[in-house]
C-alpha cells in the first residue's frame, strides 16, 4: 500500500518512473510506428490555395454613385453559391477529368459531393478578400482546378456587375429621355415667352440700352439734316422771290421805253438811239448776292456741305451765263432790230431765255429739299 503520510522527493519520482518505464515506451513506440506506417501507406494529397482581393470603388461616392448597392459579403456569398452549384462543379470535373477512379463505383451526385468536400471557400468580406482552396492527388491538377475556380469567381462577379450596370444604364436612359422631353417642353415655353415679351426681359437690358443709344444718335442726325434742309429751303425760296422781283422789274423797264417810242412814232435804227436802263445787269446783281451768300455759308459750314456746293455751282453757272450774254451783246451792237418783231417781244424772249432755266433749276432744288 502507498503510505500517504510519507513525503516524496525527486528521487522517489525518478524511481517510480524507472520501474514503470515500459508503460511509457510501449505506447509511444506504438503511436510512432502507426504514424510512420500511415504516412507511407496513406495516399498523397496536395492543397492549392488562392487569395482574391476585393477592390472597392476608387471614385468617391459623393461624386459618382456606385452601380452595385449590395454589400460585398452578400455579393460574395451569392457568387460562392453559384460557383459551388452542380452545373459549375460538373463543368470543372469534366474539363479536368477529376475522380476517374471513383466514377467507376460512385454516382455523379456523390462525385459532386466529393468535389464540394475537397473545395473550401472562405469569405472575408469585411477584410476585403476571400480564399479558394482545393485538395487533390495531383499537384498540377490541383493548381489548375484552383485557378479555374478563382477565374469562375471573377467571371461571375464581372457578369453580375455587368448585368446590374446594364440595368442601371437602361433605367438612366429611360429617365434621361423623359427628362429630355420635359426639358424640350420647357424650352418651348421659354422660347414662346421670350417671343411674346421681346425686348422686355431683364437680361435684354444692355441690348435695349445700346439700341436706344443708337436710335437717339440717329434721331439727332436726322434732326440736324432736317434743320439743314429747312434752312436750305428758306434760302431757295428767298432766291426764287428775288428772281421773280427782278423779272418783274425787267418787264417794267422793257415796257416803258417801248410805249414811249410807239407814241412818238420815231424808230431809230442807230444803236446809240436805244434807251439805256438806269439799273445795272440783274445777273450781275444776283451774282453779287450769291457771292455774299457763299461767304456767309463758308463761315458756318465746310466746303463739302451741300449748301456750299449748290451755291458754288449756281455762281459758276451764272458767271458762264453773264459771259455768254456779254458776248451776245457785243455781236448784236452794230445790228438793227429785226423788222416786224416788236422790241418788247424780243426783250421778253431774251429775259425768258436768261431767267427761266435758273428758275426751273431752283424750283427743282426746292422740290428735292421738300422731299
């Protein structure tokens, strides 16, 4: 029996271990032998693992809203279920000819279950990654199967995002067309409003002010032209009045001596016997008035002013007429008046020939000024 009151030391424990050493050596040797035998006899299996990083949207959501609104965990779970479905696993088994030995004794459903057991998908949505692992006998086959499963994951994710993006695009297209139609309708209303209230809108204030300034400038120009035309009209009317007065004076002077000659019954054939008027030549008087009027115009206007040009033309025409009359008078001095032609008629013809052309010209200028 064991004495419980005795105290044990290290030597006592060592003695006990040495007496019962076979209780330790035999189980240890058995376990090591079994492990060695299993390691040599068990089939070799290889595992390949791939890690896929989930990259979130780089553009801030404040600027561009994401087309996929679901969480990453939910999306990866749905993709994982799609990849581990019977159709996908059957496609992978057929492509890489997996489980050829088991296919002889097991059904397809059982082989697919073996594929699911050998495949491990660990999703770490919050950390932003997930891993795919596959276990098999051939290391090369295991690597290719793992890569295939990873590519299926990526393709399925891209397909899902494409579908969602396509749906979003269709929705945005419909909304864009509706908004465009509303905008076109609003533009029509705005255009009609602008046409209805033309030149009355606040944004057309500067344009209206510019137009108003141009119209005021044009009005000032027209007022100046009108005033100038009125002054020219007064001058022409004054000249016409003077021409009518001079014509009346010439008629009276020509009629007086003729009546005296007819009453006396004496008709002298000598040029020295003709009565000479006391007044000077009316054309020369009119020429002096035009020159005086021209000097007044030159103090007010420039040389290219219409009134100045018209007055200069009248002076030049009148000077030519005076020179012509002087030449005619010199030629007519030694001649006797034509028999059978009254002197009053002859002088009236000369007067009309000298006065009427200028009178008509002045009347034409007056009509043009009125227009």
